[in-house]
C-alpha cells in the first residue's frame, strides 16, 4: 500500500510553522484529555490536536474497517493490534482530509469545533498500556565508555557484545509520560573504601538518552520474527529517558544486572511517530566488527537519521543544552533487536516497549548520560546560570528532543520533559486531620 501521507509537497489548511515537529507529513498518534475531561485518541498537525474519536463518530473514516470505539479508548493498544494495513489507511485518510485543497472537513465549521483543539487546551496521557519493557544496550560508544570506566579500557566491551544485542527486562509499571515528575530513589549503596553497604537516597541520579519502539501483536509462543519482517511489526517510536541511579547500580548490577537503579522511572514522549513517517530518513548504521550470525544479517538501510539533544533546566532558570547525539550511531538496529528478542520464540504483544539503550556518539558532546558527560562526576558540566552539575539535582528538569530533517521535510518527536523531585515523603494522614 502506498504511503501517500509522506508526500513532501502536501500542504495543510491547519495553521503551522515551517519548523514545526508535526507537519502534515508526520501524523503521529497519542492519547489526550479534552477540556471536558474526556480521554480520546488523537493526532497532531502543528499545534493543533485532532480528536480521532470524534472524527470517526462523524463518519470521516467510514470506508476503513474500524470498530466503532477504536479511537474512544484510553490507550492505543487495540489500534496498534489492527496492524500495518490499518495504520496506513488511517494515516493516508488523515493526510487527505487535512490537505489544503480538500474542503470536506475544512468547510464543516461545526465539525471543526468538535474535532480540533489547541495543544495547550489538552493534557497528554501515556499513549499505551505497556505490557512488557525491554531495554537494550546497543551503543558501542556508550558501552565502551562505561566499560573503560569500570573495567579494563583495553577490554571495555565484553566478549558477547559484538555478537548479539545485549538487553535486560525492565519494569513497565513505572513508565510515565512527559511532564510527570519523579522522585529521587532510595536503595543500597556501597560507600567508597567501605565493605558494608548503607541504605539511603541516590546521590548520582542520571538520565539516559534513548529512543523506544512499540510493537504490535507480532508472533505467537515459539515463533520467531525474521529480521526482514521486523519493521512490519513496529508501530512507531518515542523519545525515552531511562532514568538511572548510578551509585545504586554500581552495587547491585552484578551478577544479574540493574534492578532498583532502573525500575523507579522511565519517561517517554506522548506522541508515537510511526515508522512509516520515518521512512524518508532511513540510513546506514555502523559497520559490524564481526559478521553477525545469519539471523542478524540484513541488506539495505535499517537505521534512521534522528537528531537528538538533551537539556538541563534548573528551577526558574533557562535550560542548558548538554548533549547532541543521533539515533544512527546505534551499533544494533531495531530490526536486529526484535529478531534477537524473538529468535527463541518469545512472543511480543501490542504496546510492548523496547528501549534502544543509551545513545552516545563519538565525541564528548554527543554522550548520552551524565555518567559519560562528566566522566563519573570528575569533570562537572557548567550550566547557563553559573552552576555546575556532576549528576542531576533535585528540582532539575531534564528535556530531551528529537527530529529528522532533509531538504523537503522535518519530522519531529516533540519532547520528553521530567522534573526530579526530592525523596518521596509519605503524608501522615493523622497529622493532617
């Protein structure tokens, strides 16, 4: 089926700017709360949010086989389950409906009042119910940096790293949408020059610049997904901040990997950018160090040129850009990750979230975590307000942004923005009474 929604020449009757992340060629999907406190599924053009539930009820998707309530739900899971053919039919229909020359909805002013909202009128929600969360470790630069810090720099990469996409299973209950604040975590920490751990608040809270991809119902128990079929099972992508507590992590990660140091929060951006919208930005990834096993081999372009950046904003101060990276730096691409994830017959479901792992580039200003940017805190970063940071401090807000751009189109992800609050204090109800 042709992806006519990607036509770079199409203009829209919705007001936009030339540098918007959400031109008519994007057509992302998200879930939002209307001013009347109704949760619905929508898309976005410029700074205008479009209620797909209302559009469907008004008959604008009548030639597409959709259930009556498909866009009246509080998650995108059922729509994602409908598969790639349905996603494309809906995106193509939206593209035509909001094309500048199409009067079909444009002249129905009463319908427009029901369907269209300004972005600041709505409250974005977590777009999916995440059943399972897998976090990969696929940036060679990041893995090398971390291995150099904590092991022998000559053997920074463990023997398996260049042969398979390393990953661990994370916690889905603490995945949150942009704008949801988190609390500094507690856990066990081994102080320097001590042989006994202590319990306390993490002093080394860190961000991890990642991207996530969301799957559909792709296979059954025992069935694998081939590398050539993998992209058909990926609905779209989000920005992802996989928060980390480095001091807790250092003590707990051997032998089974991170636990409390990771499961306290993972933030994602609210708009899912479809893989179809990203097709004009496909590119080659890094050359492999070793020839991978056959199930991980592919031909053609499997990576994406997505520019990424991270900023830190102290309370009541301007933000400071601290990192600029790119998704294309990842050594293991999404198709390889999904093929490896399922090669043993592990089923993936609609709404499953796969994190890329920290995305670091080849230069110090492209590193994807404070651990690397400050090199274990030894080289503090200077912020615009004159303060310095080794790691993230209470009431700092971390902002991640991402976009693709060529000579014809810009497709963006918006941002994922999260404030770090102090340690959670349980309220004493008796005292309040």
